[in-house]
C-alpha cells in the first residue's frame, strides 16, 4: 500500500461533530503536529465517543472517495458505557485516507428508529516519495539544430516526441533520447507535435499553416489539414481518439477517422489560441488565447460552453484539467499560475446561468492554514479573505484583494500558496494521467511538480536556461524540457 502523508486541521484535543441530538467526538486522530512531518502508513486508526438523547442501536461508517466515485464500508467496533442506557459509547474503526478519499461518514441508528449521518473530513496530501531526492536529471542531449518548440511523451512513457524550429519531428526513447524516428515535418517551425493516446500517430502543426497526421512507427504522412490561413500554435487530440483540435486565429475541430471539419470558432479580435486540452472524458475542450480569454467547448454539441475574459494578466499559455473535472490549473506568459475550482459539473444546467460564478473561485489561492485563523483580525479582512465551501473536504482560502492591505502580513508570508508568480512565462502545464500531480515548466528552465489536490510543491528544479517547451509523462515517471539551443533534458527516477 502506498505510503500517505496526511495532515489534519489543528484540533485542540478532539473534534466534535454536533447536531440532531447526536454528538460524535474524535479522540484519534486529533493531535496537532507541525506540517508536514507526520506520515501515516496504510490504514489509520479512528477512535472516539458518541452520545445521543436515546439509546444507540447501531453505528456504521463508510469512507467516501470523490474520484473515482467509491464507497468503502468500514468495520466499526462499538463499546457501550455502563449505566448510560446505551446512550453513550466508545467506537473504533480503521480507515485508509487519500487526497480524494478523505470523507468518513458515520450513520447512527437510534432505538426510536431515527437515522443520523455525520461526516468527518480528513485533509490529506500524497506522500512525496514519488518526487524525492532520487528524481533528477537523467540525460541531456542536443537533438535539434534550433529551438525545441514542442515536447510530449507517448502515453506508455516509452517515447518522447519533439518538434523544433528546424522543421523536424523527432521520436526518441524517453529514458535515453536514443533516436527512433526523424521526420521532416513542416516548412518553418514545428509549433506543436502531440501523440494519440494509443501511441500510433503523431499530429503536428507549424508555421506553414498546416496540421499534419503521421504514422509514428513509419514516419509516413497520412493526411494534411489545410483549413488554417495563419500559423497554427496549439494542438490537442481527445483521449478517445475521435477528435483533433488545432488553434491559430481560428479553432478547428476535426473528426480523426474521417478528417471532416465539424467545428470552427474564433477568439475575439482574432487572438491566437496558444493552448488547448481535452478533458479526460473527451467531452470538453479547454482553450486559452493571447487576449487572456478562457474558452470551454462542448465537443459533443460542437458549441461554446463557456467563455471568460481577462482570466490572467498575460496571454494564456497553459491549461491542465483534472480528470474529475473538479478543478484545473492555468498559466500565462507573464509567469502567473492559477488554480480554478470547478464547483459545478459542466453537465449541470447551472453552467448556463451567467450569474452563477461560484465555480470560478480562483485569484491567488492560499492552501489551507498553518496558523490559527483566529490570530487574524477577521472583522477587518472579512471582505478580503473568504473561506471556500469545503471542496473535497479541504478548507481553502483565497485573497480577493492585494494582501499588502491585510494586517499581520508576516502571517500570510508563512503560507505556501499552490502557485506563486514564476520568474518567466509558463511554457507548459501537464497533469499525470491519474490526476495526482501537475507539472509546470517555465521559460527560464524551471520545472515544478505540485499535488493537484492540495497545491503542495513536491519537487522542482531551476536551470536558468532559456526554455521553449516542457512535457510530463502520463504515468508521472518522466518530465522533460526543451531549450532554445536545441537541447532536450529528461528528468526521472535515477
């Protein structure tokens, strides 16, 4: 069982859960400790006390997983206290806590037939063993004659595919950069080269205004899409293999099998679409453009689902969407990163309500708290600091104004925000296939790995080298950077 690093809110001595004449008080786990020094392995023992206004007939518990949806029954031992008429008891159970499996729901059945449910939320983060000291650079080689504009791993992590200003697409072994395939792909720059999820094809776009489909194994050109009349900057292929999306001044969506164009869209002022990505279920396409707009399209309906302007100070250059569609990250060319909480499922009809923006809670997110919020003059800053609804059982805070205005600024400096400003523009944002980790690559050669659920930084490196592209493998085993000088660097476990 994977080791987990779990951390709790700072309980005083126990956690009470009140309501409907049934009280549950946790004894264990309920001890404060300095984050992040405490590690639980495998199952966690949960003990506590339950009291009610009438006899307690039965107590059961289930651990809820948010993604994928799952309910795990927990065996609960119940010990009644003598002389209390079964109105007071001690309970014990064992649970496995993960970032997306962190809500323990108790159900109490009373002698009079009433049923009462109580939830306990355990904020949790992934163990940092995945990106520890043994994750480092494993190889670097000059493979292109000019800047490396695009990098991407095949879904099985066997190969790394690159595209450069020399017009070439290269297919290399991921861990050695041994050359497997060379393709003279475009006249001028190759802006983007991505592989299909089955690893059989490459789709590329370039300065020559074309999008091309290639056989990865043979390097054979299978089709050329010539719909664009300007340079093509962004590409995405749906995981189900049904669609190809490409963006320049216009966005085009084609059926993969028939090569038929099924949708055309444009940004306002004909700004170029710089980044595109499909949701894991292939139902939605997310895009960002030079004019700082976010676009979300419904792929099945071939229509715009949502648009919002000025989501960043700079041109939107990176988007990564969690497989659950509960949240996503975005980055811009000015080096700003944002963490968006999708409180509404895009399938929900409330998405159509222009006045319903609760799902967009964003703006300088602050991860949790390491100090007691009571130390802050909340009355003074109540319009500046707001508490999120307990998304996934994790209380988060965000700042709606410049926090220079807030009292005790030193308190805020102690908090590690999920994404701070980078020293240069974001060139790539990619998420591991299971949605646990996000990789951010920037123009000065920084790679940062963060947990998608908590925003915790798990690993980073700063090379201080001009960088044009980055990649993160589907299984999270490799990361890569592509330089202005044609150099490719691969990072992984040594």
